[in-house]
C-alpha cells in the first residue's frame, strides 16, 4: 500500500512539474517529513498492544488449545478452521501489514527522529519495542525482512534475513536501547506520551523499561534451549550475574491497558461482540487442566457452565473442534480476557445453563498481556532447573504461580490452598520441567505467542494434536505462512510449502 501511495505521489509530482513556480514547493514531497516523537510513540505502543490481542494472538492460542472456535455461529466458522490448523496466507495479511507497514515503520521513524533531535530516551524505548516486535515476529514466521526493512521509499523490496541472525542482533539492539534510556540527558523523555509504562516521572518509567528489556533478553536466551543449551546456560547466567535489573512485581508487567470506550476496547472482546459472536470459547484442554487442580483462576478466566452465580459450586466446560456439534453449551471467556463484566441478565440464561447474546456484557478494558512478571519467574525457574542459572527453581516456580494468581485477582487463602497442593516441584528433572511449563501455560493464558513457543521448544504441556484428515497436519504447526500481500508485492519473498517448517530454535524432535 505504501508503495502504491508513493508511486501515485511521484506520478502526480511529475505531471505537475510545470506548476512548480505556482506551488513554490521547496521540499521534496516524496521524502517523509519529520514527525514529533511524542506523537509517534503512542502510535507505536497502541499498535504493539493491538498486536498482543488480535490475529497473531488468536492463531497461537488456537493452535495450542487455549481457545476453541467450536461455536454455534456456523456462518463464521473461521476460528474452527484455525483450530484445525487451516491458517492460510491471506489470513495473515492484516497482521503482517500492520506489523511492517505501521508498527515497525513508525518505530524506525521514531528512533531516527529521536536520535537526530537529541532525545535518546525516546530512541531507546523505540529500540526496545522494535526488539520485542521482531522477537515475536521471528517466532511466528522465522526468516523475515530485518536489515532492509522499514526503509520506506529507499527500498520497496526488502530481503528476508536469517532468523537466527536477527535473534542475535536483537540482543545488541536491546543493549543499545538500555544505553539510550539510561542517558543522563535527553531533550524529551517518554513518561507521559505512551500507553505502556506511563508514569509521573521519567525515572519511574525508565526503571520499568530497563527491567522489561533485561527480562526480554532472558526470554530470548531461553528460546535457544533446545538448539543450543550451552548458549542458553552461558548467556542467562552471565546476564543474571551482571547485576541486571529484572521485573520485580506484577506492576512491571509489559502490557497495554485498553479502555471501556467504543473503539478503544480490547480487540478480542470487540471481535467477540461483533460478527463473531458465539464463536470463540475456552478450549477443553485448558479448562480440564485447571479443573483437575480446582484452580481458583477459573472464576477469573471463565464463566461457569451451567451458569451459576455461586463460584463455590461452579463447574466449567471447555470446547473443542472435535466436539460433534457446534454449540453454545460451554463456559465463556470472562473478565481476565474481556474486562469488567456486567451483572448477568438471568432472562438471557438458557435452560441448559448456557448464555444467550448479551447475558453478560463487558467493558473491554482487559489489557493486552505481552510479557508478565509471572512469566519472568517461570523463566528463572526453568533456567535454574535445567541450565544451572543462579537462584532456586522451587522459589521461582512458586513466585510465578503467585504472580499469576495476583493478576487474576485470586484471594490469598485460595492461593495458599493451591500452592499446598500444586506448588512443589517433584520427580525427575523432566517431570519438574513439565510442571514448570504446564503452570506457565496456565499463567500465560492471554499472553501473545509464548504458550505456542514453549510447546514447540519443550513439548509441554502434553497436548494431543489434532490428526488428519480432520486437521491439515498430524502435529501442531511450527510456523505461519507468509502473507500473500508480501509474496505478491516483494520479489524477494518466497512462500514456504508447509506450516511444519521450523523457526531456527525449534529443533525438538
């Protein structure tokens, strides 16, 4: 689209060249003009937030059985198709274009502009955000445009960089970002003009950006674990021993809050409240996993089925594309995913305990969760258990569960009960790793991409993949097809033949 706009502007400029004296044009209209960094940053953070609750989030969550598309709205069976691994090149067009043509494009403009005007705090935040977006994008697609991307009119056909080379450079990019946000002087500082880590002072925002950046590095290093465990061991241990600051509480969660106003609500709720009503349910694998442990987070994650206002006696039922008939006789997603709920309209509760449209409405103010304090603790638990990193795997395992319970608003007494039954690592190292990743899977409900990434690199939790001929593949896909728009418009783009092609760190057999 940007190429077409640029070409149109160029053609218009050529056809009107004889009018140059009348127009008195002194600047090249084809060059992107400077935009205030204070205007660019909120655009970037909003788009990062939307990425965390839109297409890419839905694909990953359906693939690893956190959500199901088995609803009664058979006219829109889109999500059931995704659940059975039928995600094609046109499905990812909108997400791909938004990532590269909007989010990363604006990020690059902000970094360049902030650097020119002497605002390293803005440039540093831009570099950290760019690293996060690319980490997520590589995890979904593998090789993607990187070194030649976001060059605007200077390069309409960016080459695809090797995914491992991108990953390695992201560490440099994050370190550069930390250096910039730590600068002693900056013309402007982004503690206000942002929808992520806004604070009354730059010092408060700065501390959170640095903690997030270091935590993101831990995540990246951990992703190497199946491919190069020695590298994971070396890098995580060195980073921890360096004295780097990491997330310290749930207030450090890297997330973007949505609002209860129309057009500013969580896009997952907006979608469910629009044309895809009755089509997106909690998956039975996740629900049954939590049922087996009487997990107190269920009352935040799900609406009881059959519906009851008494959570003490509530039961919960998840959906699956394998269920014989489309139905609404399941639990629904609840406040953890959709935001503050209204009181239930009992007149809209069916006789079987399922809900009609509008039985519960939501504010839509649930945040897009991108990387949380709970995940940080599970990273440390795995690193200590499997790679000899500093700290106690048991202590971090318990802290991860506690942080997740805090995010879900679970009462202290219920947390204590759950930990007494499920909070101790036991058995062989492999069994303890399964405990860590399975608890992380529950805690990362609603977190962009990471449950899919953890499954690909560890094999946990113990999903039962769908099989052909019902599904497109006999195993959970390992990557997404490239967007058809990129294949059609970029002569350097080559489509993969199957979703079973792997990202570089995905080496587990």
